[in-house]
């Protein structure tokens, strides 16, 4: 795995904390998860602008929009892990995983879920062919 440039900046560069299950359950939106992670990071002196820079943004305005319920902005999948490492909290990742599990249990899959299943099946076929 490619190492992210967080050493010396975030005390969580190696291992962000998983939120307790009760917190994941209580978290109702992605924006709420983002806000809670930002508050956790702030407790350790890591401000929103630092988190934004560690995630690859030049300013924190897009991160503010993601944290706002009314903006409708979603967190780009490519930056969620960087966000977890920068804030020290995996709540956003856990929230997405919980949402995926709920969709799976109710049979309501998104196009993204279906695409991930298709890619997994194709990868499995590729691995079988490579092993032969």
C-alpha cells in the first residue's frame, strides 16, 4: 500500500481509531460522520484546513460543504481513507460500510454496489485464469 504523507503531521498516520458500534449506529448521515471526525481531530489540535490539505484539497471549503447537511455534496471515495488517517477516526468509512450492509440486507443495492459486485466477479475470474 502506498504510504500517505501524514507522518509528523497527524498522530494517527498509522492507525486511525474505529468508532464504537453505538456511534456508527447513531450516525445518520455522511455529513454528520464528517463533522464528528473533524471534531475528534480538533481535540488533538488538527484543524479543518490541515485535514483538507492532508486529503489533497488546497482549501477547506469543499470539506465544509461535505460536512454541511444542506449542500448535498458527497465525500469522494478516493479521499475517504486519507480523511480517516488525517482525522484519526474511521467513522466515515464505518458509516459507508454500515449503509452498504443495510442495503444488502434489504435488497436495495445502488448502481455502485452492483458495479463493485461485477468487478469482484471479474477479478475472481482473472485470478482463476492467472492461477491456471
